[in-house]
C-alpha cells in the first residue's frame, strides 16, 4: 500500500521523458505512487503517460488537465488531487528527473523518522562526493535568487527552487495549495510564503523548525529546460509581489478556502483536477 504520492508535472515531455527510469522505480518501490499530470501537451506526452500507467497500474496515475495552465497550476492541481486520496506524504518532482526518483525514498525516510518535520526540500549543495552538475551561469543566477528568496522569507534556505519537495499531509499543506498561485516561475517561494504566514498568524513554533533541507546526492542540468536567463528578472519581480501579498508587516491574513476537494465532474473553474486513470 502506497503512503506517498508524488506529482510529476509534464508539458511536451514525449521526447525526453525517461520512461525506463519511471518503470524501474515503479517496479522496485511499493511505498510511492506517481501522479503524472499532463498540462495540455501538444505532442505525444499524454499517450506516453498512459502507456507508462498501463504498464504500472498500481504505481502510476495519469491526470489530464486538458488545456495548458503552466507548471505552477499543474503542480497545484495535481497536489490537490493527491491530497484528496489522503496519503501520509505528498510532493512534486521534475519530469526531467534532474533529481533521481530514488531520492523520494530518502525524503520519505526523513518524514517517517522526524515527526516534527512537515516539508523536506531538496538542496543542490555542491559538496565533495556529491554529483551536482549545474552550468556556471545557472548556478550563479540560482545562488543570487536563493539569497533574495531566503531574505524575503526570513528562512535560511540554501535552495528554494529545486523541483523536488515532499510534504507531510497536514491541514496547512492543503491550505497552502488551495488558492491559485500569483507567481509563475517562483511558485515554490509562494508556497513557502503561505506556510510562513500561516505559522505567523497561528502564533506557534517558528516555520524553520518544520523544514528539512536534504542535500541531494545527485542533480544534473537536463537539456531542453523551458527556463531562460531572462526569466530571472521576472522571478525577482514575482518575489517582490509575494512579499507584498503575504509577508509585509501590514499584509492581510492569508485566508485559504476550506476544502473538501471539488469533484472531478465539477465545472473547470471550480475543480482541482480532472483525473483520468487507465488500467492495464
């Protein structure tokens, strides 16, 4: 029985999706189920995902959003669909497998061992003995962005943007995902900002005490990334808006809608996801 669901957002991934890696992980791992979200791809991605799910029906689920909504919304809708199934842990992972799928088990182990931890964040720290392969320009921009983000969040996070995160299923997790994101490229920071604000409004322990940075053993830049250098400027502007909306001293209380989760046959504007499942 799987107690962990990990969302994989996919947009036009037919040519670079490593189906073999997904197959191997699904066959070897019983604790984790993969939720493959097709974000309105224009190539054969949806067919590829259905073929993968047909080979691994108990380990893979396909969610088709129909139209393209962008990675942030694909992650959000996939996560809400996963949370509706009440797993112990839920997270998201980049489809290009820059972070190998096997690291999910390491993240899960942290949450199993450490009951006070609510979120495990992958961290691309270039330590000796770790295979972290980033292009120099991307690394420089990433470090600059991370410093800005950590300052805005008031959290000493080394890496906010790694596409590998695993959450404990708590009410705040669903609340942090309940509303569409205002940020396109920096939705990871917006999730963290919402969690920080809820901790602040609740008056409980410091948000840093519920976070765990996991230094990745492996990470690599995968060719074909949709993120361009000019998006760095856009991202900094998004962080400013995130600070203004959630973290400035006079910011209003973050009031997330109450879930139960919408049903799949609800109108598109009101539903979280459109689940499509295909057995072998």
